[in-house]
C-alpha cells in the first residue's frame, strides 16, 4: 500500500509544490499530459470526477490526472 499514488480527484491529495501531470482543456480529446509543479489549486469542492483543476508554475491550467513522485 506504500506505493499507492492518489489519482488527483480529491482536493486533499493536491498540495502546492507537488509535481503532477495535468490534462489541459485543449488536450482533453488527445489525452496529452503536461507535467509541472502546482502553483494554485482552482477547484473549490473536495472531490471532482475529472480531476482537481490546478494552475502550474508555468501558468498552464488543467485537471490533475497523475500525482508524480517528487522523490525520483
């Protein structure tokens, strides 16, 4: 169970400074993912079925698909 990574649908799992993969609005059809560091959490509700919306430090906005290991 130690290897379990949250999938980005629960706000409590998302923290500022976390390294994540997001899908941007224009990439939803293709499924292209963008990696980056969370700057702001934009979703207010505690859970979202498509992923919590965040803004990366680069300014890109999208829904969290994967939380990556920042220890790697």
